């Protein structure tokens, strides 16, 4: 999901194909609208982690403040451990600032 967002998907219909969305609806017991809210929340969470360049250990500690089951907390930290470098590098490449290369000439 994170990789799909990084390439430009910005809504649930772009993130998941019909089969994936049907499976999510069934396994989570949520409709498309609720899944969209959940996905937006998770993406905000990830972007906040990127903004603060948070380490997986710091994320695990921060998540203890929320009423999450340990399995969900562990899953979020594992996803971050596996994708943090990719997310940071991809977003750095998509920066709004133009890339400036120092040539030694002023």
C-alpha cells in the first residue's frame, strides 16, 4: 500500500483493485468508506513518521500511548522497519524544492 501511495495513488480505489477491496471489506468488516478513513489515518501516521524521521524503536515507544493491541503495534512497527528507508528516499526524491547541485562556481 505504501509503495502504491508513493507512485501517486491518492484514494482507496487507486490503492486497491476490486478483489483486494472486497477481501478487505470482508476481513475487516468495514465498507469502502470506513476503509478509506482507516487508510487516510494510516497514511497520515506514516507521513508524520517520515516528517520526524522516527526510528522503529521510537515508533514502538510512541505507540504504547495508544489503546492498540500488542499485535497491531508490532505490525505497524514491522511495516515501518521494512519500508522506512524506501519511503524516506522516495519522498526526498519527490521534494518540492528543486535539486541544486553545487558545482564549485558562485
